[in-house]
């Protein structure tokens, strides 16, 4: 049958460094000469279920370099809730059939806490099948809420984008505050944790500087207290800039704004807190307010990536291959700080039971409640993550990103028909 094959699959919301890890994984796997074909699943688990896989063999070194500079996922990601095997074995059977058909014996699965639940379930299901499949998980989420790792790749670049954007928006807001907008509100992602919102305050060293208000889910929201604070800021400084996590909660612990729809993992769809806060400011404080939603821009801003983010994303991709070849599987690789000056990270392993479906929240002492200034501990944690830039190559004034049309779906071993 020849050498075993390897597959890469992405899961959950995309980031600016998913392709960076994938390119590093492909390169290290090629260098090892221990694998046959290196596949990438189309839209994550969807591709493994349906047998739609990209064959990365034709990709040149130049294309891999371009891929590593490209945000999002060139192969496609997914929000696929894998059921318990005892409740519904069918998707497992389909996945294992694809792996058997393509002789895939190694799988690198990258995603957040819900995604590591998938890694755990796939690993646990191996006892039901004769085909061998070693599965290893890699962390990824801009929310930075995955337990067991110092930070989640994707978070530093998204945080850098938010911290930069809020400084620029603050300059605009102040300049127009005399006769126009006095309160600017930026709603950022963060379902149950405020890591992204927290990072917006990294450059703030005194109360007059923006952002003046940072709202995180870890601290309950009191409408009167917050409105009084906003009015005080406008009175003192002439303007007020606010960063709010989408998942902030009221004093009863309920999301301030939640829709009736849920995603594939059963989470309520969030979004709209920026508009809600702006309405409060306008109607109850009598101040002119404007709000903005960076949405997908914050997680796919490849033009403003963090150097530390990129370096650790590459490190994890390479370490995944080394771990698999050393017989390690059914674990997640994590990042651990090894020294403080300068900060560096080493790759460690963590039991999937200690990270799947678990959330790492912001320490409350990272944010001073009265002034919204970041503590020294918060700055010590965040500064190394945001430091340094890793810019893509530009062509005609815009980033020269990888072209997905260069990818080709692999022929199924049992057919000669081209997959489209």
C-alpha cells in the first residue's frame, strides 16, 4: 500500500494564520519523507465525510510561501457538530471510510474548544474501526478562550487589528467631536470572554486616552453606572470611545443582546450590542453616538499580522508532524512561555479532556474597574503577543494572496472521474 497518507482539516471561525500552520505542516511532512500524499479536507469535516479532499502535491514552494501569508482557510473550515458515537455512528463511519479509501492514517485537526471536542471524539472512536487513524489537535481561535495554551494562534493578529483600529477611530472621533459624534462604540467578537476587547487597551497609559470604556463578559454590565461614566468622559475629554465584547451580560448573567438563532454547536447567535449601546447613549444620555462592527475583518486581516502569531503558527504546524512521527496522538499541542525577556514559546502536549469544550476567561485583575486601564500583568501578557509585524507581499498596491483556483480535488481511488 506504500507510505501512509496525511490529512489536514480546519474547524471553526477562520483566522489570519490558519494557512500559515497548514503550509508549515505540509512542508515538514514533505521534508520527513514519511508520508505518501498530503491531503487537505474541503470545508473540514464536511470533506472527510463526503470524500472531497485537496491533493497538495502540486503546490510549489513558492505557492506554499504565498499560502502561508494568506489569511482565512484556503481549504475551507466548518461548524460541524460531531455527535456522540453511541448516538449516531454514521458520520464516524463516513469519515473512516474516506480515510480508508485514501489510506489516510494521520489527521491534523485545528480549531477552538468546540473543535477539540471533535478531536477527542474522533480519537475515542478509533476502537470501533480496523483502519488506523492517529489524530492530533492544534489550537486556533481569535477569542483566545481555549484552555491549556498560553495563547491561541489567530488571537494576537486579531488583537493587533482591534488595538490599531480603535486608536485610528479614536483620532477620528476626537477630531469631529465638537460638532458631530461624541461617543464611538466598536463591537468586537468574544462570546463568553473579553480577550479581544481587552487588547484594545494595550496602548492606553492615562485616563484621557482611548478606549475609555472596555466592556467584557467577565464583568456584568450596569446600564446606569456605564451611562454615568460615558457622560463623565465626554464632559472631561470631549469624547468617549468604547470597545464592547459581543457577549457582555447584564447583572443577572444574561446576554445583553442575543438572537433566537443558534449555531451548529447550540450557541446562541450574538451581535447587535454596539447598536444597543449607541441607542442607550443617544436616547438616555442625549449624546451623539456612532457604532461599528469589524465582523470578519478582525479575524482575516492578513495585512496586519503579529510576528509572534505567525512564528508560533509555523512552530505548531511543524511540531504536529514531529509529534505524530514520534507516536504522539489523541492530544492537543499547546504553547507555553519559556522565558520573559524576550518572550519565547515551546510546544507542549495537553490531554484533550483538559481543553475540549472548556473556556479560558480573562483574569479580572487585568482590567481596572474604575478607570478601564490595563494592569501591568495584562500588558506583560499582551505586549509580546502583539509585538512585531509579518506583512504579506504586495502587488498593484494590494496583498498578493494565494489563489484558491490553484487547488485541485483529489480523484477518489476507486474512480477515474474528475471531481468537480
